[in-house]
C-alpha cells in the first residue's frame, strides 16, 4: 500500500509506492522514458532533499514534469516531500538497489547515455 505523507500546503501530499511492490517490468517501463531517466540521473548526482521539481533542466512543461515525477514515485524510484511551497526530491537508491540489485548502477553509468 502506498504511503501518504501529510501536506501542509494547498496541494495534496504525494503518494509513494514502496520499491518492494514494484515489478521489474514496471521499473523498466518508468526508466524507459528519456526525461525520467534524466531526472533519475540528475537526482543521483544531487544530495537528498536538495532538488526542487523546478530545478531540473528538462524539455517539458510543468504538467508533464509532474506526470514524470508521479511515474517515478509509482515505480518506487523517487520520494518527494513538501517543505513550505517547495516540493523536494530524493532518489530512493538504497531501497531500489535492494529490490533490483545493480539496475540503477547500470543506468547511471556515464557510457550508457
């Protein structure tokens, strides 16, 4: 069952899926999109909770970016929390690595661009 953090803002708190509940096909599907793969790679190079949704340089609008983050949350890859008006992100690297050992490492290799 997805966890639902509380939110103090005007929008509902994001829902998250635990990586243990994600199928390999679901994970691969989420990572097959180039924008989502770029988001994951950018998060991998950032400190946890240091990146807001608007800080990513991707060629999509706000609505599409929200959709991409929802897919990544649904695949157990990303966790988000609201801090005031900002939504910050972290890559769930350890949890995802436990579920799919080595998969993120392969995707994050520089020669796999």
